[in-house]
């Protein structure tokens, strides 16, 4: 039985106190927090909260305010890092159709910073929490443009390998947040040093680059120039190393860019089709479908009705700039196709907003319908009527996608009980 330290005449040893708090947290965070607050040594408080945060990232945000300096900054960052609790997917199977078999993609290259050794950090030797100190030094080195020093500082971090990798991930973010696409090479190299987090890191860099998206209602090409240049930089950097990864990285960029672009537009129009390369087309369809449903107060109507509305919207153009939208567009980035199942390898795939996958088609009308179904499945509540109707389609791709989405939606509604409607 655990007792509060303040009620005890003699404190147990520090390792026993820490073990008691760590074991209590999963079942009773309130009691564990009270035990932390009763600890007599501020240094021990830092150590315990750091251990708790590393063991339960995303669950200890309220404890961060009890820390200061580097330790507080690292505590807050780790509580905002969903990849720390995400499962690392198994290697994906080969595909016969285009597109990735999972969103967890990596270039087929060795770690470009494999020769970087661990660097000492004398200024962290007396720090209350050395990992937090090193993490801060690494991000500062990255900010200054010395990515090799940043990775070296991360590799010198004591403890589990995952914290060295997380440190490299944060260094990569600092590079791209500070210098954008002109420092893509340094950021990409830092991501490749992030081990199991490398794919998440590269995806996050793409999402950061997408922030330059202009509204979809932009009537001229000029506002798109920076995004077009970013796509060119991605191609220039990755194509010599892995052309397939370059193609997918650019597809992921367009998926994120177009979502932000339509979120910033007060109307769904087809102007981006006039200004962007063909590679952006399926991502225009996807983002336009999401925005169309988001802006529609009346979501009734048949699948044919919505197909017509989307086609009409993308055929429309605006000739003068419109004010930015005052209606932010929420994103539900649940991945209803996280990896290929047996038989899926012949379905063309591409990225969708939120670093997820969706099926795609070279046929414009079919691709627009596939985009509509993905958007319908992510409405709140989902537009199941459209999925039911599409599941009876004579188009095998639309039928397959509707049944897959309907099964996923029903799985969520039943609290996770398995239900497969793909053949029903």
C-alpha cells in the first residue's frame, strides 16, 4: 500500500519513491500527482516527471507546469508528439498498381549522417535533466544551420535509443520551421537520423512546407509560385536518390497544400486546376470534396446529386480575389486504408490530407467520386447513405471503396467490433 510521503516518519529510498509513482500513474494519475507534489527534493520532481512523460507521452501535460527551463520545454513537446505512441507498421507488400502501400514511406537510401559520432555536451553534465539540456542544445545547433552538430548532440544522449531519434526529429523540425524549403537537404538528413520516427519526421516536414498554400480562389498563378517551387525542390532533392519516393513525397505535399488551400477559400471553385501541374489534380478533387461537404448546410441528396455539385464547383472560376474564409475546415485524419490487404495491391493509391491514403483513378469523374466517398465517410456524422448507394455501383473501384469505407465507419460505431462489408 502506498502512503503519502508527508504522512511518513521516514522516507523510502528515492528509487522506491519513483517506482511507486510510476506504477501508480496508470491506475490513478491524481494520487500519483499528489505523491509528486509531496516529494521533498525539486531535482527528484524533475526526474520523476521526466520519466513519467517518457513512459506516457501525451498524458502528462498538466505536470509540465511543475518544471522550468529545458525540462519544461521538453515535457511540453513530448506531450504533443503522437508518433511516440503510434505503432510502427510492418514492411508493406509489393504493389502492382501505382501509389504507396502505406503512408509510412521512406527513401531507399542509407542514413546520410551515419558517420556523425556522439558529441560531448559539458554544459549538460550538471543539468537537472541532461536529456532535456541536450535536446535544447541540438535544436539550437539546428537553428544555426549545423545539422551535423545537432545530430551528434542527439546521439550523445543517454538512455533509450528512441529519445536520440526523437531529438533528431525535433532538430529537423527546427531547421524547416526556421528556413523552410531552402534548408530541405539538412532537414531531410536529420529526419533520416530519426530511426523509427524517420517516416513520421519526413511527413511532418511536408506538412510544414504546405503552409505556404494560397486560397483555392486565387485567380492567377503568381500566389502559387512558392508552392510550385517547393515541389520542384522536393523533386530536385529526392529524385537522384530515390525517384519513387520523390513522386510520393510530392503527392503528399499536394494533398496537404490543397486541403489548406480550400480551407482558406470561401468557395469551392476549380481555379487551382488552371495553375497547378497534373500531379495536383487528385488532391484538388479530395480537398474540394471535403470543403464542399463542410460548407453545405443541407447534406441531403443522392450520390448523383453530389457528383454533380462537385463537378459544377470545379468547373466554376472566380476572376477576382475573394476574402479569406472565416469558416475554418476541421480535418478528421482517420486512415480507413492504412495498409494494403491481400487483393488491394491492384488498387491505385495516393495520399490524402492528414497523411492518410485513398484510392485514386486516372478517370476524372471516377476520381471525383472516390474523393466524395472519402469525405462523406469523415463527416460528423458520416453520410452513410452515400456509401450504401455507392456500394451498389457498377464501377468496381467505386463499389470496393464504398464497401471498405462503410465497413470502417460501422466498425467505429460498434466500438471496434470487426465488421467487413467489402463482399456484402
